[in-house]
C-alpha cells in the first residue's frame, strides 16, 4: 500500500505547473485554455510516491461523465499519470469552479470508439496525435461518485 503523504508534488513540466498554478490562484479552470479549448484539472494519488499529483487535461464531458485522454501529444509512451489511475482510480476533477469526486475506469472497444469521437470533437488535435504513434491512446471514463 502506498504511504499517503498529502504533499503536492508539482509536474516536472513547467508549462503545466504554470497552468496548474493559474487555476489554483483563480479558483477556476476557466483561467486557462489550450488554443481556446477548455481544460479540466484532475487531482490524483502518485502510484509510487503516494503524493498528490495535479494533472490538467482537455475537457471531454457528456451528461456529467468525463473522459481522461492519455495522449501526451502522441508520444510513444503513456503519460505517467496513466499508471497513477490504474493503481488508484479515485480522483477529483475540477471543471470551472466545481470540484467533484470520480472513479476512473479504462475503456475499450465500442465504448472507446464512442468516447474517442467525443474527445476529438472537444479537441481535434487528438486525432492527429493518434496518427503519430502506434500506441493506442488510452481512454478512461470518469464516473461521478454518488
Ligand atoms: N496531457 C494529456 O495526456 N492529455 C491531455 O489532454 C492534456 C491536456 C492538457 C491541458 C493543459 C495542460 O496544462 C496540460 C495538459 N496535458 C495533457 C499535460 C498533462 O497535464 C501532463 O503534464 C502530461 O500528460 C504528462 O503527464 P505525466 O504524469 O507524465 O507528467 C510528468 C511530466 C510528471 O509530472 N512526471 C513526474 C516526474 O517526476 O517525472 C512523475 C509524475 C507522477 O505521477 N509520478 C508517480 C508518483 O508516484 O508520484 C509515479 C508513477 C509511476 O508509476 O512511476
């Protein structure tokens, strides 16, 4: 069992750290965007460090359910946060100034296709990222708790 420290461990990517800081200062994810498209902020447990990790992602939502797209710009490897959610699927997601609890589950086949269409509609560059790698970009559905 990972030791749980409530210490926040910032991303090692400065531009991401800066966006997380902006959201935290403003109290809303509306404070940031990517080329004008909306961002949400996930807070999860580090799989090895047990620390709090904050991961901004593009906003992909349908009827109160969100998707987390482990695209990493089409890089050959999954982002590290993918392994965090596999280890501990409980997370919080902030959309604008509302933060709620969710459980992440990785999806496949028909459900994957349905959510991939929604993801590309929300952020068209995802389609280009998938052409850049033989890695199938993983998708998690984030189901609200209660
Ligand atoms: N990334 C995406 O993949 N998809 C998106 O749609 C997306 C949108 C987006 C919008 C705004 C923004 O500011 C950033 C956005 N990003 C998006 C980038 C995203 O927020 C992440 O920075 C990116 O996906 C890379 O995630 P990462 O978890 O690989 O982060 C790296 C840079 C990182 O912080 N690495 C840490 C390090 O020290 O190397 C470790 C992080 C970590 O979680 N460590 C675990 C722990 O225990 O703490 C260890 C886990 C293990 O098993 O090793």
